[in-house]
């Protein structure tokens, strides 16, 4: 009958790590200007490097602003406002981000929606002023553009990225235009709800369902929903996840860990 693929974007199709880290730093400097007084390019470069390391914990882009500030607090003791930054290491962030995030959100008195808006505005501004530079700060994983271009399966993009950015990158880097109704971006609801919606559509009845992700936590959320038992679940081994997460996924009978070559051949 055919196949339907719901694909995550960042970490599956696009390596946005460099652009995300730079945009997050720009946005953090706008959000908390006094904290960056006296912060030189050496510290900024260090933050960008560390952001690439901690990228696996990020579910939604606004969290990157929090990570920039938290990393800065670990490096510059005089600006510390959180109870968690002293002695904090990158490994601790990777292990405990889901516990750290609500603590710092409260201690810094931050607002999720305002951070989302600011992060989007910073990206919009960069895109408008230097479109080529913004696009160039992203890259597609090898083979993913062709896989999308020549896919015979029905393909949907299900991402926590704002749709306009995913759309621009797909057009410019992959030469692919995904119809708006097939691109579920930030604000379209949790991924588990999007998958439920997709499987209920009359035109999808009888199709074999596949969901490809780079975040183990997201796949575990799907597994918790009996209604989604018919989805084949895949964790990519090239995205923003850790060796520990890949090993945990391999031990889970519901999840297949796949390589780039598997991905390209599956979409055909």
C-alpha cells in the first residue's frame, strides 16, 4: 500500500548546530546585555564550542538561550544568579538538563514565549541581512537532499523548529519544496499529537507508518502512547544524540537505530 515517513528536521536532515549556537549567542546578548559586559571573543568562541557539545539536550530552540547564559555563569562567577552553575560541567548539563531547565527558568524569572519570539526575531534579522551567510551556517547531512528529492514515500516534516526556517533551508540546501500542509513546525502541537493526527487522516489508511528522530526522549514519549503502537520508530546515529542514548535505543525492541545509508534507501 505504500509508506508514510514523518521526519524530524534538525539532527535528521539538517545539521543546524553552528547556526543555532551563533543565533543563541546573539539572542542572549540582546536578552541580558549587562551579563556580557567584558565578555571577549575568546569566551564567546568557547560558548559556541560548548553549545555544540550540549546540543543533544535541546528540544526547542529557545532553550539554547538558557544554555548560553548557564555556560557563561559557569565561566564568569561574578554574574551568577542561579543556584546550579557553581561547579557545573558540560557532562552535568547533558545528564540533567530536564531538571536544570525549570530551576534556572524560575531563578532568572524567564518567560518561554518571550524567549521563543526573541530567538525567532534574531534568526529573521540574520536571514534578512545576510541570507547567504545564514543558509551557509547550516548544512544538510550527506544524502538527505537526494533522499527527499527522490522519495516515493509520502513525507512529512515534524519539527520543533519554526516552519519558515525549515522551509527556507529545504528550498535552498535541498532544492525541495515541502507543501505547507506537510510541514508541522513549532506551534503545531507536541509531536505525539501530530503523529496521531497523521495516522487518522483518511488518505493515510493502509500506509506503513515510520517516524525518524534524533532525540531518544521524543521516541520514548511515542512509546508511552498505545494509540501510536503502529508506528515504526527510528533513532538516527548521526544526529544530536549521545553514545549512551544510542545504546539505550538499541536495547529497546520498539526502536531501530539507523545509519545515513539506511535512511536514504528507506525513503526510495
